[in-house]
């Protein structure tokens, strides 16, 4: 395999709040290769957004990247100068967010904002940039682009606004597009349109894509590999079909069982309890208070990363000898309700 | 599949009969507030709700599903049409008679934190309907019983305030409040949409258990087809203020006939299924101020696009009525 485009090693990002230090991202590592689509899934507070924002250092006070390494084509992003960082953001890595209409400036036309994005990255004269903006709008499937370019964001529907933002993100011809919940808040028929757009762009432009979402269905549509996060750590990662068909981590297993699915109208099996408070995370494996497989050993230390075939990894004691030698949980567990 | 146990008497009479219900919001303009048009949020909806069943109302934003839910409870005065509760027309009622029927139909809201008064303790929130409607028994005892019922601990949670609770716990409080007066119908407007997946599953399991225990009848408003598949017995699909298809859950999911239902279902991204048959709709739903002529759906309809010109003209000019075919109600000129 060629050298990865992006390498994240043991990344730790914390928020220093009045209530104490919140370890939002606690030692995660992964790689993204050129042209690959990676889904980062997890519930709110799992650290999925923070982990990805840390890649381009979009973490503001009281948040701080404490340690770790982020390498973009071998170069450490955490040591880049502000100038290098500007070059990286937008030109090589672009990002789009949830709530598309909030990301657009209501006072300027959509066209003005795309032209601005083009000219921020390249020295292009106005007329040419405008032509390029129209082409980009056409590429993302906005009908009648030469007219749509002079409209204001409030004249765009949610799905159209998300397309306009994708056009803006494409202006710098990025090699990696990071999309943070890009379809959350959109209606399903509109979501389907936006997902199709992503699939097409990724194919045509051979662009790598990191998709952050809480929706496993969305990941199944688009991604080759999946990273499952729980309470600031990676619980499991691997190829999509392995994660869906043969999840190894008890969190992934219970998570899959708790999602109502179209192909499985039968009973759903909820995970008890709630994700932990990260200013005071549980000891050892952070999932142990809710885990059906937990033994005392799980409370003691962070679980080891176990690798399976096809590069599937689960951070869990269940696959170690010491777990099987360890006595079972002595008392019945008491769940914090909900 | 859930089986619905009903007595002979109940099968004869639906709990709720909704008849040609309309809710228009007038648009006014100018100094004299001249009436220039209407937003037709709910535009002639009829259905029966049977005891013990869960009827899901699905559709995209702006289709009128929430307005319909709120109009059922007469939180809005309907523009036209009627809701009949066990033979009693709500339009004919007012004052205490209406209040008495309102005890029977309760609502659960989407945003669990916003729907609770942050200055009241959990205990007071749940006790409030009991005080307003005059509870005969011991209020404290009833509140403790209700909290227990929804999986909260009376000792722990009674004196807490909503901001001290998680989203899932707040939704449990909302459910306890709705159950306080022993209603027979619960109208739930997107009750799990604001919750995380693992918490969603907990609340759905709770709603299931409560229905089994008390024989509750649910109207479940949702945009999430996977959740609907799990919880509903029958499904009404809405588009632009109207029901376009209504049938039992199996029929809707396994054999959708209305082109809108079909494309709505095929748009849902799902785990582990390869989509080869996706029907992607073009454009967005039209403006309910100025709905298209003929069938509301025709400008986006994949079926209409394939029809011969004469047939298509029918879609463009004639408004299809909701008619029964076997066990299904459908509003389409060419289906089934």
C-alpha cells in the first residue's frame, strides 16, 4: 500500500472547563489513503467531530490539542506555521458542516462567496472565477447555475445550500474532503440526492472523504472503511462489511442491535445507560459500565488493540487470555439509569 | 408483529375518526391585512384510529404532519372538518366538556428539554396535569407511580430540575406527564428525533411496553422510516398536507404503490443493504402556499414522467382522490 495521505497518531485533545478537564479525544490513531472514504461514527459526545477538527487544528479555546501527531503527506500539521496551515486548509483539505444555511453569509450572494473561495486559493481574475463558480454549481447539480449564482442564501433550500457549500469546498481542488454530519437536518429524499452527489464527486475527482455521522445507514451508503468512536476513543475500526456483519467490539455489537432498521422490523435491543461524562470518564475501558461482557479486568486498564483479519481492529479485553482467566463480575451490575 | 386485541365493541367504533380535517394559515398583505392566500398545512385529511393500534404519520418537513397532530388535539382550531372521539364530535364541544376529552388525548413533544418548564422540579411537572384536572387520589403517590413507570427513580429524580437531566430522562418525564391522567390516546410528535441512537432505542422500548400494559393507542408522527417500521401497525404517508397512501405497515414497506411512498422508502440509507433500486426524486417539495395544479406530486413524480402525454395531462390537471383498493387507501390516478 502506498504511503497514507493522512496519518493520525495517539492524538489527545482536551477542553479545560470550569468543571475540570474534559478529555474529548483520548489517544486515537488512524490513517486515510488517497481516494478513500472513511466514516467516523458515534453518538453525541463520542469525540467524532473534535477528532476530525483536530486534524486541521480547528480547535479553539478552551480546547487544546495536548499531544499526538497529525501527518499530512508526511508533514506534521501540528508544527505548521499559520501560513502553511492556511495553504493546507481549503487547498488540500476542505471541510463542510451541518446546518448548511448557517455556514453561508446571508449578506452576500452565493456566487460572491464561491468566487471569494476560488480567489482565496488561486490568483484568478474576476470574470474567470465567476465562470469557474458557475461550472462548480453545475457540477454539484444546481439547476440553472448561471442564474442561481446571483441568488442569496435565503433563496436556497437546505439541500441546495449544502450543494453550494460543497461547490465552495471544491473550489480549492482538495485532496481530502471532511464532511461533518452533512445530511443531518435534511429530508430523506434530499439526503439521498446529497449522498449521490458525494459518491459521484468522490469517484470523478478521486478525492478522499472523511464522513462524520451518527447515522450508520449514511456510512453504509458511502464508506469503504469505518471508525467507531465511543467516549473519545476508537472502539473499533475496519472495512464496512466486516463492521456491519461481524462487529467485534461489544459497543459496536450493541449499537447495531439498538438501531431500528428497515430490513429488521423485529425487536430492537437498547443499550442500557448513557455515554459517560468525559470530565470524569470511567476507569479502564470507558464502555465497561454499560458493557454486557464486562469483567473486573475491564475497569483496571485501557484495553489493548486487537487486530483481526482484513485490518479490523477492536479495543477490547474479550479477545485476551487475561480476560478469560479473570473472574466474572462478582455482583450484579447497577446501571445509571438512562 | 403486534396483535391488536380489541373487544367487539371497540372494533365497531374507532377511538378517533378524523373527517376531512383542514388547517389553513391565512397570508395577509398590506395595511388592511387583506387576505391574499393560504398556507394549506393540512388539506383534507381523513382516517380512523382504532383502539390499541399505532398509526404512524410520515412525511418530509413541511408536509403538515405536525400541524395535523396538533389539530387532532385541538391545539389549533381546524379551518374545516372534524375530529370525533368515541362518537363525540370535538367541534361541538367547548369548556369543561372539551377539557374532559382532552384528558383522554395527550401529547408527547419532539424536543424533550424545551417542552418541560425549567423552573419546575420533575415532581411538579408530572403533578401539574393532576392538579389542573383535579385528581381524586393522592397526587404524590400517583407521581411516584408514574416516575417508576417510565423508568425514573422517585427518590432520585423527583426533586431534580430538567436541566440536570439528560435528553432521554427529560423525554421520560414528558411521557410520565402525558400518562398522568390515564389517557387512551397518545399523540407523539417525533418523540425520539432529538435523541442519540442508543437512547432512542430505550424510549421506543418504553413506548412499546406502556402500550402493551395500558392498551394505549398511539399516533406517532415521524420522518424516520426505520423507526416507523419498528413501531407502527399502520402508516399514513403525507405529502403537501394530504395523505397519499395509508395501509398496514407490512403493505407500505413491502409493497408501496404510491410513487411518493416508493421513492421515500428507497431514499432511506440503510445498514447492510445494497441499493440498486434507488428512485431519486428531483427537486424539493413545492410551496404549500401555491401547490401545483392537478396531483400535488406530479412535478416530482417519476411515474408521471414516464407516462404517455394524454395520461400525464391527467396528473397535471386532475386532483386524485384518496380511494380504497383492497386494504389500502391511495391517491394516484395510475396506481395500483
